[in-house]
């Protein structure tokens, strides 16, 4: 499972954003189920930044978000992300993909 968060960052805020995004990635990386993560800056639109993380499954990612250290470092940063869907199931040959069906509330 991959999580993709994009951010628009003014040039005046780049230095502090870089500190925040690296701290957020470190906090996420310390959680069980974390596989990999990267931070990037768009080559054509330098105000656009990217934080991607890969997880064993969606549950690992959701549990990571509830950890104290993540709430203190990553969640404030993630709240600044571009408002768009961010969690993706990885597609592999022969793998079943998630289906778009309404959830039952119990």
C-alpha cells in the first residue's frame, strides 16, 4: 500500500518545511508496517513537494497515524497536504484490487 501526499510550499517556507517533512518521515518510519518512504520536489513546479510512504497494509498506516510521536510530528504536516485521496493499493499481475463498494456501518 502506498500513501502519496503532495504539498504546495512557498519559497520562503522551504527551509522550515524540509525540517518538518523529514521529521514526519522519521516518525512514520519508526512505526510497525512501514516499508519505505521518500521526499521529493517537483522539477517543473518547485513549490510542489511530495511525501510518499509504502506500508505492509492499510491497517499499518492507519495505526501509525494514531501513535503519539506521529500525532506530534507527521499529522500537523499531513494536515497541510493538498486535499486529495492519498492511499493507493499496489497493483501487481494477478493481484486482487480493492473494490469500490459502500461500507457497512455496524
